[in-house]
């Protein structure tokens, strides 16, 4: 099977969110005399991600871009942790750390290789401005930025995958979804998309217990994006 396009999950699959967010939390809070386990604090921020999007998916609130959800989640996290050192401007600057997440080492070169013979597009829950800045920061090459803001739907809502493929004029069977998360691939595969699992065994740190191996009959599995390019070739 030759797929005309690859759509990529980004957080965790293409970029290492945890390391960057932990570093940014330390940079913002340590000068105020705050000392925490920064990785745990980063995990706490990320743990609010799915519940926030689920309120949108379930109709509990109208669509809001991820920048807005991240800021609401940051306010909730800091309140829960009793951290009051940052004013509104400080919190706004910290919230933008999601715009400058570092890529996994293989991602920039891997995307260049993968995009040589096919369309490569992000299919992320991140909003467009976030994805533009993130991609420029990490030198990540895309032909298109697709996903949640375009479709007004958060993965794994089928509308996000289907609307993203439609935006580049393709049917699900012509597109492969690439992700480090089995749930993402399951949702896409059920809609007829091709599926490729990329291993990111330290996305959640050295003690990660989830998404270590493929949990479905995915079309391809790879150790990183360069390995995926070789297997597609």
C-alpha cells in the first residue's frame, strides 16, 4: 500500500513535551524561591489535558483552542499546589512554553526524509499558532498544519481525523496516521486510516508503563521517524 499522505500526532510523537515543560517550570518558578520536583509538576499540568478536552468533546463547553485550555489548566495546577508567585503576565509567558517544545532528536531529519515523496501534515490537538511556533522552534517541516482548530474537534473525535484528511483532498484510506499512542491509532484505524506506531518509551519519563509496544494490528511499527522512513521506502 502506498499512502499519499502521513498525518502525525505531535505531542509525545514528534516532540518531547515533558523535558521542556519541566525545564520551563523550573525557569519560571525557581527564581521565586520555589523548589519542586519539576517533572512531577509537568506531569500534573499534562494530566489536566485530557479532562479539559473531554469537556469540549462531551459538549460541556464550547470549543476553545488548546492555548486557552493550557492556561486554564496552569491556573488550576498552581492553585492546587499553592503556588502564587506568578502574576498574569508571568503565567501567560509560562503558558507559551508549549510553543517551544524541543523535538525528539530524530524528528527534524525524519520529517524531511518522510516528506520527500509524500505529504506530511500535523494532526494535533494543538492550535495553529502553537503548531506554527513549535514547528519553527524545532525546525519541523510540514506541508500542512491540520487537526483540532481546523476541525473544531479534539482527537479522538472522528471529526478531527476525517476533517483533516478532507482538508488536503484525501480519503482516509489514502492517509496514514503516525503516533506513539495506541489510542490515537485505534481511533484513526477504525475510520479506515493507515496506522504507524512510533516508539517513544520515555515520553512520560524513565518509568513509563504505557504505549511501550503496539497494542493493535497496526500497518507499521518503528523505533523513530528515520526508521519509519526506511520502512516506508
